């Protein structure tokens, strides 16, 4: 938990965990007073997230912390050789090489929980391990809903409001990720994530806009076969798949009825209307810290849009300017990446003022 201590205490009362971590140590005494069970060990401070991930009795870690705050616990998990069920994009976008190398060196298993990457994983052979380059495939295809503005003309997008951008047609998401979906930056980040997970070059990762969000991703094999994973737009499905491996467990999700589903449509992405998608591919080709630079710039520009300081199209413009202005370097450590993150955020804040 972080600061929502009342909800965390209610979860503890329901599930009686052996350990609970409060990453914000300033709430320790207040939280401790809410816990009646003395057998629950309370660990306080961000460093304790790393501690709990590396405990001997821990076999698997579900990484669901949003943003760069999830990087250190994820790295600690793979360094300890644990099974990592990954639901955090930023760790791979920002520190993909470090995470994947540590997983390889310590024989840690990674299972992707993001719906598109889990779909790809399900379409690969059972013998496949994340981090390897899949054999005998031509390419993979990530599907995208297209967001709420797929059919809008380009000249209408500058006047889009945050409320409009947060109204996603298929998925129920938070405000930041909803805006990323509207700009297609979310799909761009997923391309970077797929590049890291499946060890594929950018030109081996395609995006098809699929407004119905029924097919979540596809793997195209060299023999002409295309395997796809279909299902409702319900995150319980990929989560249940990851938790249940090697078995299939009940997720509570509705089984999709293909007889009543709409026709399945596919379109090529519009890189002119949604330039953030190309920025992500460019970051892969540049390598080093380029993806980390893009991620930090985007978080600041999206926040500026949500607070109505810049327009919708300014998000991509600012991201592009930062990518051009800052030179990518080799990624060597998490402290280096965290320092870079602060630097890029500060630089982007200054650039936002030019557009405000």
C-alpha cells in the first residue's frame, strides 16, 4: 500500500496476509493502529517493497505498481530469480535492457499480464520463455482500439477536451492511460514493451487498429498461419491466465459470443494523425535511454493536457521536441535512469510553458 491506509487495512482484515508493505513510511503509526492482528508483519518504506519481493517464501510476484515507482521492486524480483507476473509498462519502457538482462542472468521467469502481450504469449509455443526471440515467426501484431478519436479529422483534434479524451470506447481505464490510448502513445509504449519481452526488432512488431477490441493480438508464423487470442475486454482474463499457468482457472469473465459479436474490422494506424506511435518506434531504433526520455516527456505533457494547460495535439509536439533535443545514452543503472527521469520532467515542464 501507499497512502490509502483505510482501504489497505480492510484488505488486511479480509485476507490476513503474513506481510504488508506501506511504501509511505510517514503513515506507519496511523496504519499500525488500524491492524488488530499481531501476526501481520508491517514493513514501512519504499525499500521494503524490494525486501518482500526477495523473501525465500515468495515464489511469484505480481507487479502492478504504476509508473517508475515499480522499477526497483521489479528489478529486485528478477534479481532474486522469482517468477514475475508483469503488469507495469514503465519498468520495461524505461529499464527494459536492465530488467531483461537481470531476468536472464538469474533465470527468472516473466509472464506478461498486459492484455496484448499476454495474448502474444498465449499464441506462442508452450516451450517459449519470455526474453527469447520466438522461432519460426514472421511478425507479431498488436491490436489497438484506435481510441475515441480514430474517426475524427486531424484539424478537429486540437480542441479535444480532457473529458472527451478520457471517454474510452471499450476499456475502463484511468485518466492518464485513457489519454495515452487517445494519442496511441499507449500502443507505442506497448510496442516498446513487446520489443523487450519478445526480443523483436521494431519492424517485426505491427499495429492493426481493431475497433471491436475482440482480438487482443496475433502471431504470424512463417508457414502462413496466424494465431490470435480472442476474448472480452476484461483484464481478469490475462490475469487469470498468468496466475493459473500451466493450468486454466476460472476468471469470472464472460465468455465471448462470436455469433452475436460485431464484424471484426482492421485498419492500418494513421501515423500523421497519431505521431506518438512513430515516436515509440523511433525510440526502439535509437536504443539506449530513448524510450525512457519519451516516457518521462509524455507523462508531463499528458498531465499538462489533463490540467488544460496545453492542447491535445501539443502532447505529441512536446514529446517530439524533447526526443530531438535530448541525446540518448546507454542505460547502465536504475539510479541513472531515475536521475534522467527527473531531468526530462523538468525540461518538459519548461517546454509546456511555451505551449500554454
